[in-house]
């Protein structure tokens, strides 16, 4: 793992998150370079969303609160 | 605590539609979210090519709800406890015949229930054709997601 001084005082988990996130921003930048009409932030968040399961994506986006909590 | 996407009634409804052989597609922003878009929606839009009243009514009944063809200003709907997020869609702008779109739909599982979902590119086509401000406003995020998807293997 990159332990360069540019990432000081971070835990391993924090450093891993930052490196992964930076990689996504880099990938988003590459996509936007090819399609400049896109917003790099939108592409970044889409790349992040695509790492989730489809069900989790929908769960996060459905805003109307259920009438009551439920379990199986 | 377990976290499910669907309410129990929604899960039963989708299971029963499947069991009764009622074809439908999840369309709109719900489909876009499943395909990876960020954003929000209040509804789960189910597009039926044609409504088989008996079967849709039976599926709704087994889910603890009911189906109505509409009343006054009320469009056709599935109602009942835990089903208020479900919207019945009978016409979808900018899309081909239901059978064609259904044949090209994507398959997902929601809480273990198999569902068919309109692909993101077709959601975009539909929203563009609708030309409603709220749909047009969502296009930048959906287009960004489509571009991102093209860099990822299919779900």
C-alpha cells in the first residue's frame, strides 16, 4: 500500500478508501475526456454506484419511507 | 438488522405477477437506479403491455391489496398497505412495443425476486421523448451512468 508522505496520518482503511476514490476520479476523468459533455462528478458517483449490488442501488434511491419496518 | 429493498407486500406482488405469468417491466428512475444511476425516486413504475385485470387483481389481492382500473382522476393503480410506491404504467413514451422492450430487458433479483428491468439506454430514450422538465433534468446523471457502465462488466 502507498505510504507516501502525501497521505499522512491516515489509517490503512482511510488510505485504501482514498486511493480507491482517487482511482475512480482518474477513471471518471478519462471518460469525460472522451465525452466532454458529461460532468466528471456525475461519472465518479456512477462508477461508485456500480460497485454496489443492484438492490442496494435501488434501496438508496427509493426515498419514500415505508409504512412500517419489516423483516423476514 | 436486515435491510430489504422491497416491502413485504411489494415482494409478494412481484412474486405473484411472476407466478401468474404477467409480464411487466420496471421502468423509469427505478430502472435507472438498478442500472447504477445515482439519484432518487419515490415510485416503482411497473409497465404492463396490456393489463390482464384478473391476474393483476389476483396478484394484488395476494399481496394484501387491490387493483383498480381507475376512478375519476385516479388512473389505474395497485393500492393497499405497503404498495403505495407501486405505480402502474400503461404507455411509455419513446419506446418500442412492450414485447420488443421486454425481450431486450435486463434481469435482476430484488430480495430474491426475479425482475425484468428496462435497460438504462432505453430509460434515457424514454425520458428524452417525454420532454418533461423533471425527466430532462435527470438526463445528465443518466448519461454519465451510461458512460460509466460501458467501462464495467455487466451486472
